[in-house]
């Protein structure tokens, strides 16, 4: 689901890790703040990052 320009931007592993950690931290912050809707949204982003950046990502 990543476009060619997305793949080029996220080629360095540190960018993929940073984006994923940010989404996980955002989800935790929302759970702690008692905002379950936004926590689920952020968790969805985190799982999307995990899937696309680590499981389905193909190194070129």
C-alpha cells in the first residue's frame, strides 16, 4: 500500500522505527488520558506501520 515515493522516504530503517514508535506512544498516551476512541485510532496506525514497515516491506 506504500507508493513509490513513500518507499523511498521510508527506506532508512530508523524512519520506519520512529514512525511506529510514535504511533505506539500516541496510543498509550490516549489510553492513559482515558480517550479510548483516539487510542484505538492510534493503535490502528501503529499496527498499519508494523505491517507495512516490517512485515510486508521489501528491501530494494
